[in-house]
C-alpha cells in the first residue's frame, strides 16, 4: 500500500464501538537507541539524523502490552515510525508498558514533556482507549493518534481496520485445505478433518472481529467444518497459546489461526510439535518468525505501519485531522492474506484462486463479512 494514500475519514461516532492484537522491524535507519535510565520509567530515546534546525517532528510511541519483539502488532507499528524517521526526518521516543495500568502514565509523560515537545503521541492498541480518552481531554493542545479504537476528543486521530475481511480469507483457505489431504513443510492435513481452530488474546470486540471473519470464511469453504475457539486472556503468553493450540490439534484440528500477539508464538510451537499448520497475524509471520516458517500457511497482515506513518506525515505536513476515524480494509490494502514465505508455493492453485475470487467479491460488495461472531 502507498503510505501516502489517505483513506476517506468518517465521524468518530460512526465507529466508536470498534475496539490490536497485538520480529524486529524489516528495514530501518541509522538510529542510536539509549537504554532507559533509572528514572525514565522505561522510555527509550531514538535520535534521528536531523538538519541544523532539528527534526521535522518529535514523535512519542506508546506500544501495546507485549512490547517490541513480538514479530506481530507492536513491531509492525514500529516499522511505521522507523520509515518516517528515514523518509520524513523525524525523531522519536518509545515506551513499552507491561500492563494496561501504565498506559495513562506514559501518555501523560509524553504530553507533559517540554524537552522535547512532542508533535504527536502514537498510542498503539485498543486497550489504550480508556486512558487516552482522559489524557487527551486533559491535554487539548497535544496531538494523539490511536490504533484499533476510536475515542471522542478532537485532538485524537483514530485508525481502525476491517480485520474481519482479511480473516474471512484466512478462514476460507483453512476450510478448503483441512478437507483434503495436503502436506507441505513440516505440516499436513488428514483430509477427513471437520475442525479448525482460533486462538485469541484478550477477548474483546476487536479480537472477536478476527474470530467472526474467520468463522464466516470457514463456513463459506465448507459448512460442515467447525471452529474451536480459545481466548487465552493475554497477548504475551506463548505457553498459553501452545496449550490452547495443542488441545485443538489433539481434538482433530489441522489448522489454527491466532490473533493473540506474542501468545501466537506458542501456537506455532504446537503446530510444529503436532505436525499441523498455523496461520499468523498482523505481519508476515513466516518471515518475522522464520523458525516456524515450515508450518505457517499464511498470515492475515494488518498495516499498522501505514496508520503510524500516515499520521506522522500529516503532522509533518501540517494537516493533522483530529476527531476523525480512518478505516482500512481489503479495498484500501489495510489488511490482506499473504501466503507463507516457505509454504506459499505449495498452496493448490484452486484454493488460491478461490481465495482471490472471494477477495474481489468482498471489495465489490458481493460478500458481506460479519464483524461479530454468529
């Protein structure tokens, strides 16, 4: 997706009910990161190459719980600010909260800072919405952006995604493969399976969108295939992901899709151990988690980097639009199903063709994908 392509914004009230889931960044720039000192509460400073007059903008990043290195949601967000650093001459600081209670603290620290003054504070993940509603109201002169939820204050630009659309394609692929004999890499399907799995992180309106789209896609592929669902309650618990997926594989599932951040690493572990398949989320996890590439059929990618980059660019170009909400779906290339780097070439042509047709039909409005589980 062209990061410079802005999507038509709609009023916040229209989508306020939407409430992400959560490897290192691909690419980067010449930066120096200093380890946090004892009194900076975990904020890390990254200095960009700047002109004599200083950076074009100073950006604060407050990541979702789970932190960087998840190979998924947070790393995708960081990719956006790294690209902005390289291309737009900005500087940024990062904060990695360990728990929801810390969101307010980090948001306020950035808003209160005078050295530097932050032109934009990026808040990554729907769990920040409650804290940001209060913080943004308390600091009306500070610009914020929020990913995966929409809040009312006029100094917040909101970015939400149509995760259910991309998840539909993941479900369709899973359904078509689990009902045939298929082997690739370290995984296989038995052909007589009537079950696939979904592992979520924190149960919420947002993660249920992943579930809803996946279930609808599975049903479209074969109405006799059931979806087993397990919410682990965490985006950073690989052991719980492994346990949940193992139970699904042992109950007959061939393929498990996760929307659970770093918890999904455990899903990949279970897939390898059981000789089955998994589907990743947010980034191409066959690349960000290469040791599991031999069981990752594909990933439902979510361009959080696009949202971060575009919001920063709007500040640099002095056209920041607070109080708006931008939606990114299949049509805008905000979400997509990408096949695994190692296994993609093994996906049967008829399966890939049916998935491609479904994508076109969703964009055309011929397929309406539910955003809540049926």
